[in-house]
């Protein structure tokens, strides 16, 4: 059986060679890379939603170099500590799968038998994810309409992706854990100093979301040294600034040969009440 449910009728999906199929006869073909598209046409609000091909490639290139490895390690540690022997894990807005796969490895290394799935609205990201991580089930879907049964997940990951609270409340098992990674005050500060005349610090919030109890807020902060324009550009391209920055700022950044930059995350750790 698939981790996922039929997006049209909510029934379980049986796994066939090239498709997922519900008892009602709704079928969803596997793309050649191995992911399935579970986003019904009427829920698709643009032709190519989510990260585009260039952004997915930049994210893959950047993450592969290990610049955010300490964040992944932090997520892996919490995942191993907070789950039982056979956890169901969902990564909502998983991108190209770096954290999804990291958490899977960590749970296996801890002697557990995890079942792991990732969804993202970008097919370009999932092409990369599914190809590299064939043991994880990936589906194109919206975080706001998860094709997942109520109470299915023991652990939910959300790394820099949309906060779809209602759906997250629905799919998390009572007692399940939700890891929500957000940028902290100084995240990418030196990059912003190059891009903007007057950069702003990120706001740090602590919101008591209904149905979730705070277990912890874990800061993950350090500096990275990006040694080439290629690395700098990959980082720039995976940030929201890529679309918002004026020409002058982008040109200043393009003139740099290297960049020392702070990364500053906060991992909000919640338990589903
Ligand atoms: C900043 S990226 C983070 C990706 C990944 N978690 C990581 O950290 O590498 C945000 C991701 O959210 C996805 N996304 C945007 N809107 C979405 C939605 N409504 N449902 C699911 N994913 C969405 C984008 O396609 C993109 O992959
Ligand atoms: Zn169905």
C-alpha cells in the first residue's frame, strides 16, 4: 500500500508497477523518475507551480555541497529521539529531498523501520528527489490538500515550506511531532547586506498554534564560506530574494568571488495535542 490516499475519494492507494490505484478505479501514473502526480487538475492554480527547474537545480547543487548539513543533523537527531520503532514520516514541501533522505538514513541507523514520504508542488523538485532516493515515496501535491489519511503521520517535517496548519493538524497522529524550520534573525545576513542598501533582520516569532504544544525551539547558527561565484549564485537562486532583488543588488553579488555568510535557523519542535 502507498503512504498516500486517493486525492479524489480519500481511499487507500494500491501500488502497481507503473501507477497507484484506489478501489474506486482512480489511477495515478508514475512518472519515469518514480514519483506520482496526486494534484488534481482543479487544484492546480498555475501551469508549473512551486520551484521551477532552475531553482530545483540550484537547491540540489547547494545542498549537495553540505552547507546546510548541520541543520540536517539537528533534524535527524530530533527525529531519532522523538519517534518510536516504525514511524510514518511525511516531509511537506520536501523539495529535492535532502532532508527527507537524511531523516530516513538517521532513523534506519537508529535501528528503526521508518516509512517515509515527501510531497511538493514542484514536479521539477520531485524529478530530482525521486531519481536520487528511490526508497522514498514522492508525490506532487499541495500542502494545503495533503493526499494523506487523518492521523497517519508520527513525524511531520516542514523545512522552509508553506505552513498549512489545518492539514498538518489533520494528518499528524495525536502525540506526533512536528518539526518546523524557519529562518532566524540573522539568516543570510551578509548576503542581504550585498543585495540591499538597508537589509532587515528576520522577525522571530513564537506562535501558539492551536492543537500543537511547543516542546522546544532549537537554534542552529553558524557561518559558511562560499568559495566561488557558482556557490554564491546557487544560494541566491534558492532564496526568495532571487525574484525580489533589483538589478544593482544582483550585479553587486555577481561581482563577488567569495562570500562569508551567516546561516541562522530555528527548529520549532511541536507535539500534536
Ligand atoms: C524554500 S523550498 C524548501 C524545499 C526543501 N524543504 C528544502 O529545504 O530544501 C519551498 C518548497 O515548497 C514548495 N511549495 C510551494 N508551495 C507549495 C504548496 N502549496 N504545497 C507544497 N509545496 C509547496 C516549493 O516547490 C519548494 O520546493
Ligand atoms: Zn479514488
